[in-house]
């Protein structure tokens, strides 16, 4: 009896070009990182001009008019993107929180109805936790930001926004960037805040900085070499970039890296900083002085720092400054991630890539 073979579950429902099937993880990472400006430009254009997307933004803005908080919910890279949407609302006086989807599913069910609107973010649209949230919460006060329009979540959602990053076969790069942009734009729409100029400024900085920062990947790896512990630190929306940056380093290289808020790192983890540590510190947004102060303390304890700032700083044997131009809050979460990506590329070019490309979805389970 012949066995039936199920059809491939291609990423985003799209069969990849044959030339990509033989690409290495290192090649895929650099390729997809370099696609970020183009994909960001596409989502800005679509969210400002597409009648269908603008209608969804209007519907979600209407649902968010209630006084209760707006929740942004995701896992992994999608949770990192969720942070920026929540921060945008908080900074403009609107109650909002970001939560991990798995925790919210199992421990938050008694307060689900206390939110005016919950926005689920997912690249695949197939994660078991997100699917179950839709099935248990219902679609009435749920919105979706998703990269896979052929997915289960997309079919279940009543109100949905596309990430428009295209298929992604390695670590979250362009999906993180575009999902973050979508969350910021949606939050801006809820506030009736004109976001187009801010978004174009972020695109300008991302496009203008990518080649320069990626040209530093060998210098960053040499500065990082010998590090045992890597800490990635940010505040506000840059905390999302810190989590994503640490995930990128860990997933692609196998080197352990941990994300922290600036305050969280100051109250505990900084006590064990020594010459085995490298801290990547995002001294951006409304608290750059606190980031600089933290960098100086890490240096005093013997640790090395890659300092990401919009100001000029003198390099030393323990300080590698990376300048990136300022962008309107909270768009630094989109631009700052370039530094962690470049560091990761430098590491895996020397030590090999731990994470092979993934062209099909695997089993989605909790």
C-alpha cells in the first residue's frame, strides 16, 4: 500500500527559491538583515496607502476607545515587537501592557475581559499558544499582527494586519523589524498620532546605518573575542531590541547572552561584571545618560562595553562606541537591533553558525 505524503508546510506558505535551499545560516542571516530597509519601506507604504489596511487600523482604533488597557501579546521575537506598541501608548498617557502569550494563556484567563483590546503578534500564525488564545478568547476584542496570511491565526482573526516581511528562513530579523513597525503604527493610530514622518525618519536611519554598522562586524567580533558572558541592555522600547539581540546571539552562535532592562541590570547582575563580561548597551531614547553611566560602571569593574548611542564617544580597550542617529521614540527599537545583528554575524563568521536555515514549519506545540 502506498503511503500518502503531506504537502510541505513552507514558511509563510511560499515555496522558497531553489538557490536559497543550499544557503548557509550565515548567508541567510546577512541576506535577511540586508532586506530590512526594503521591507520596512513596504510596510510604511502599505499602512499609509492600502484601503484595506487603513480600514483595519480604523476598526482597531475604534475598539481601543474603551478606558481599559490595551494588551500586546507575543512570544519570542514577536514579544520583543509587542513591547514597542505598548511603550508608544504608555508614553502618550494610554494604559497598555505587554505580556508573554504562554503566560497569558495559562495564568491570565481570569482577567482577559479587563482589556479594552488585545493584540496578538505572531510571525508564523501557527504557534499553539496563539491559536488556543483565539479559540478560547474569541475574536470579538482581539486583533492580530501576523506575517503568514495562510495561517490558522489569520483565518481565526476578525481584525488582522499583515507584517509584510516576506518569508524568513533564519533568526527573526525583518519580521522583528516589520512587526515592531506595525505595533508602533497601530498604537499611533489608537492615539490619533501622525506617524508617517517618524516612520520615514526611522527608515532613513536604518537604511543609512546598515552598511556602516555591518562593516564593523569583524571589529565587533574581535572586541567580543574571549567573552564568557554577554549582556544586552536597553530601556523602554530598546528593551525589546535587547531581548531580540540576545536571542539572535544565542540562536545563531550558541553563545549564551542575556537581556536586561537598565534598572534590572543595575540592581543585581552588575555585581558580577568582570573581565569575562561584554555588555551591549543601548544608550538611546529618553534615557541615554543612564546608559552611559551604566557603561562607565561596567568599565570600572573590568567589563567591556559596546555602547550604542547617538552621541560621539572616545573608544578604548574596554569601550567600543557605535553611533546611530537619533529617531523619534519608540522607533529606536527598530534601528538599534542592527548592532546585535552585526555582532552576531561577526561571531558566526569566525565560529560557524549554530542554527541552520528553516524552510518549513515544524510541529507547533506547547
